[in-house]
C-alpha cells in the first residue's frame, strides 16, 4: 500500500509538468507496466484529479477540474509561495490579506523541517519597513476590470477625480499595472478620443460591460513605459525634456521608478522626459543622472536659473 501511494505521488508529480505524457513514457519513468499506469490514473481521477486522455499518443495530460485538488510543490516552489503569501498579506488589494494568511497557515503547517529552516532564515534577515498607507482596491473591482481587458470589452465606470469630482467614463481598457502600491488602468477614453490613466481605487465599474473592440496600439510601446511617462511627466506642473550625452542603456539604471522616461536617439545620446513640482526639483533630478546634458528647446521657466543656482552652490562649497 505504501509503495502504491508513493507511486501515485510520483505519477502526479510527472503529470503536473505542463506537457502530454504517453502511457509508455510514464511506465518507463515509474518502472511499471502500462496497465499499472492506467490503474493509477483511474485512482487519481477518483481522488479528484482531472487526468485527460490524449488521442494519438495513447497518453495523458493533467487538466483543470471543477475543484482544486492538492498540489505537489518542489522545495523552491514551496519557499516562493510562502514568501509571496507573506508579501501579499500586506498588499493593496482589499480582502486578500486575510485570505493570504489562511493559505499561509495551511502551507506552513505541512512544511518539512528543511524548508521551514529556509523560510525562517529568510524571515530572520528580511526587514519589512512600514509602507506608507495606500488606498485599497476591491478584489471584485480588480477582477471586473481585468476581465474587460482580457475580453476587449468597453468598460463604463464612475470615476472620482480630485480635480473634477465624480463622473461616468467610457473606455476601451488596455492593461492593469501595479505601480508603487497602487493599481492603474491604462485605457483609451472614447469620449475624449485619447489615452488616459485611471487609479483603480477611484473607480466603480458599471455592469454590464459594453461591446467588444479591436485593441489599439499603445503609445510608448509597453504598458509599464507608458505609465512611467504619464506619472513622471504629464501629471506634473513643471515638465522638461533634456538630451543626455550617453546612450539610453548606459543610464537606464540611474532612473528610479516614476522619475522619467528615456527615449533613445542614437549610439551616443538619449532624451529624458521628466516632470516635477518646481524647477528646483527638476534641476536636482536632472543632475542626479550624473551625465553631461543639454537643455531642450523651450525649457520650463525657472529651470535655467535653478541649474545656475545649483552650480553656484557647488562652487561655493569648494571654497
């Protein structure tokens, strides 16, 4: 009986690899006959595992079922899940914290000693700083928006803006992006005929969703780059574009999230688009890149003066 149970676990571990397995291949891996494999597959099905037959190769594939059966995780996968659950417990999605803690308790209860030691070692040296409070997003809202993105269906929602209050918006949703402990929806606003970025914690979806639409091409390439451009430039009162005299790949690691967007020009230069509250803030952000630069045409008022003031301050510091 113990040998049969161990063989079932080995069979299940093989089937959890996302591929099709022939009966002969499974029999060879387990050191049994194809007939034994067929019997073991039937036992797994009785336990709730959806093992599907694959035509053509007389084989099997583990599919999705109506209920979640027990999973087999290797050591690295188990540690990754524990770390992920602990991180999610303090995340910005409302209701997920308690669920994550329940799942974490179940997993830690069955961790073998060797894995518990690895997890405890990580916890002993990791420091979780007190993250600034952020608005939480309803899990139902997040899933409704994500589903509209996946189905390419128009989305109507009530959106509360700090400037214009609450209004109904109709958009073609493109992507959800998690950035700085907040969730953002990137979408094409059909009323304004332009791309817009919305904070998901400020919107309430209306049902049902609208008709389907052909996806549009997003400006600035990928969603992460577009959101960085929106947050670093368009949202600020002072905006500037400067030419950095080094290639974009050479200075990309000096750009912190939300600071600005790099645009490659040639092998020796790139453009930096950025924004800030004041010209003084722009000056120290630009000089923090630690590279020679040239101001673009029409810099914002006060930026040149702010750069001169910073240069004079550095010269005075040198005596």
